[in-house]
C-alpha cells in the first residue's frame, strides 16, 4: 500500500515545494538555504552523512529477510555490500578517509550503530507496512510538502506509527521540539493524504547510548505545524523578492561547508543566480524520485 498523493483537477497550482531538510535549513540559516537551493553550490561528501545513508540502507534491507533471519549478524553482513554499492554509485566517497585505519574506524562506528538498533527494538517482531516511503501532499495555498519516511508501521487496527532512524545522539530536552519538527512534518503530510492523524511518531537514535523519542500528535499539533510551514514558505518568498538571504550565526556554523562565502567569517556570497528559484522549487510530481533528489528541495 502506498500513500503518495494523486493529482486531481481540483488541486491548486503548485507554488513551491519543501522537504523537512530544506525547511530545517531555512530555519537554521536563510543563507544556508540559499546556497543549497538557489545557488546549488556543491558540498564535499560528509563521512557522517554517508555513514547515515549506509546504516539506513542496511536497516531497510534487513526487513527484506524473513523475520527469524533478522539478526545482528545478518545486519553486520549487509554492511560491506551496502558500502560497496554506495562506492560504485559515488566513487568520490573513497576520498573521505585519510587511510585504511580511518576507514576501518568509520565502518566500526556504523557497525556499532546497527548493533545498538537491536537494543532498541526486536525486528523479528515487526512487519513494516512501508520502508523508504516517498510522500507528498499539497496544502490549500498550493505549497507542496514532500519527503521520505524511513518506516511506516500499521497496526491491525489501522493505527499508524511513523519511524525515523537517526545516526546521531539524542538531543537534550531543549532541542526535542526541533527534532520533532521533521516528524510532525511527515505526520502532517500523511494526515492530508489519508485524513487520519498518525498515532505515534518515533525517533530512534542510534548514536551515543541509543534512545527512542516518542510523541503522539493530535490535530492541533498538525495544524500548528501547517501554519509554521506556511510561514516558512512566506519568509522564503520574501527573501526571493528582496534578495536578502541573511546569515544566522549559531554553533552549527562549525559544520558549515560555506564559511568562506559567509559574511560571518569575512566572506562574500556570490551574486544570486539569474535563474528563478522556481526552477528548483516548483515541481511536477515525479513518477519515482530518489531520496537524494527529494532532499535537495
């Protein structure tokens, strides 16, 4: 069963599109959003991000196995083939490491995350309804919301649980709301598609000591999320009209790949491209979109 939306003649014209990743970029720093979405500046591969992709892929493929075979050893055995597959698709990943020892440590960290997953739940007792599910829905304003859900569990009674794997450590209490924004975003899309609110949102942190963050949304939560997303889009439109993409310094600046172009670090952003950002943001519905491509939007 797939929950992707189907275009109907009564739906409004699509004015733009947002994924949780790009919405998060704009909330973190409007200039970062501009560099990624408007300028489309390249970024070097991140070992942490590539490791996250690999661990996600292993957990997706783990559920291809019969339930009794979903063991720790089976997950470990999927790791090397997934790495080889990623390397075949993107040979530049080989340049992320300073040497064999660095690569070995990186693989060991991925292996530890997979082992930690088995301490958080028992995959032999689960039969996910969907994995790596692409979803999209159009709000009344014409704004399309879309993205990929790691896993969707549906109970015999029809209740839905949205599951997302995170390869970092669980956030502190002060940052839980930001962590849950992505999940509420997905819950909003599912609500608009299916007419019912998911029963549970579950974030599974595979870094650190491993932790599960659970939240039960209601319609008021999702209406508030819809207003927030709409307000974000209106702020993006204002930046498009004025050409003002302000940088927003934070402790996350240390991980930014664009410091040399950022005024905070003495840099100067390049001129805004002449092409309209609508080339990136407005979209027709893809027959089958890749996760990477969707996360660009």
